[in-house]
C-alpha cells in the first residue's frame, strides 16, 4: 500500500473512531444524567525565529478522566520551518510539515500524581524547497510513536509536569519539564520550563517560563515564552500558546 493510501486510511479510521465514540458516549449522559467529562479538545501554536507550528486534537476517555482506564489520542499538526543545509553549501531550505498521530493509551492516577502513556501510528509528510537529499525528514513516512504525560501536585499550591515522545521516523523526539506555583489567589500556575526537540542531525533547546491552568468557563489556557537555541547555532525568543476544552 502506498504512503498516500496509508495516510487516507488512517484519517478515515480516526474519523470513524471519533464518530463512533461521540455516538456511544452521548447515550449514557442522556439516560442517566451522567455529566462526567469523557472528551477533551486541545490545540496550540508554537512560534520561534525559524519555525511556526499549529496542532489540534481530541483526547477520549470511555470511563472518564477521574479513574484509571483506556484513552485514545488523535492529533493533527502542521507548520513551516527553515534551516541552512550544509550539503547544499549552506543554502537556506524551507520545510513544510504535516503529521497525523493515532495513539491508544492508558491513564493511571495514584494520589496527587497522574500518568498517561500512548503508543500508535505516526504519519508524516515533509516537503523541502530546495530539496535536501541529506535530510531524513523528507517525503512521506509511516512509523510508530510512543509518548507519555506526567502531572504531579506535591502540595496544594505547587505542580510539576513532564512529557516526552519518540518516533521511529528519523528518531524524532521531544521532552519538556516544568514546575509551577499557584499565584493570584490560585488562578493559575506560574514557573520555569525547559524543553528539547530533536531528530537525526538536529537539536533544539529551550529555557523559559510558563503560565498554566488559567480557566475560562470549560476551557483552560496555557502560555509560555523564553529563549531557544538549536544545533545550527540559531537563537531567538519563542512563544507557545495552548488551549484545552472539556466537552
């Protein structure tokens, strides 16, 4: 099967799973008055000097998010980036990225700690102008991705979080660690963060501050900013914006 057909099949499968989920999960709510959250929509923006990315997705929990159980995470993302290619005499290359991830997972909560684990197909497309044969992230790719999220509240007014992922496509990898303290009458967490992104032949590091958990109705916002530097020697500020909404 061609990569294009695999991508189309994955998208159809993801859509079918989501539709079936909404049809099934709505019934108990009407029948028994159960208003426990089982669906979370999320999206975000990430910008720095050499890249701008968007992502969005849905997190489904058949048994709800208040107990251990199965999860399904569907993510679609895309963006533009640029770098100087050594194989092309230092010429600047513009890249466009599109990804789809379909990752079943599991949630475990013990006391004030919550752990989520995911594993599933990772489908990516990278287009380069001009073409860079030395870049392993080019064309259509189909692989597997493993990921995790950890959230811990050591006290009533502090938090610590860690997340990471690793893909079989060009050993694409990421990690983030953050700490925070409740401020302004516990309206949100504020604290430092550090992050790392990489793939074959490329590394990207960040150090900054985040604001997490600002609530408006059923939505929660997060904002982060700081300084980024990559293995090409490029440095600049970065800004990240996230939104999560319970359904």
